[in-house]
């Protein structure tokens, strides 16, 4: 059973933020790809929690570039406006229909390949 994030998750969240800061403009990745890169395969939900808390980070985190494995904008409700995540992605060239990135395979950024594992 998953536990709620707590103080012990601080380092994990910071590691997630460091990866997310490397996602280039116009690219997107998944919660699972980040978890896998960090050696925490199966911790995609924790990456999601980190993205939900990213507005507390001391510097901007491009959380809009992180979606689920199917390219769904599952975190869109954490952006203040339900359309903001989509608007940010579209401004970077993503094609969104029904809350899903249609060109996800084209813009997918795999940290294991791009940052090295």
C-alpha cells in the first residue's frame, strides 16, 4: 500500500526535480521514465507526488512536461487552471486532444537515454 509523502521523501523529490529540469523545451516524459532513471522502478506515483509539490520548490520546475505513460495530462488539475498544462505543452509544440499528447512518441524524452544510466 502506498504511503503519503513525508519528510523522508525530500531527497527523492529533489532528485525528481533535478531530472525534470533537464527536460528540453518541446519534449515530455513520463512519471515512470523518471522513476526508472532514479532506480525506483514502480515509483511513478511518487514522481507524481513530487510534481504536485513542485510549486514549493525554490526554483521553477517544468512539471507540465511530465505526463503518464500514455501521454495523458493526469496532473492538469494541479496547475491552478485546468487548461494551463495543456496551454504550456501546446506552446512548446505538443499536439493535445482529449487531455492526451497525440505526438507523445515523437516528443518523448527518456532520461535513461538522454542523461545516461
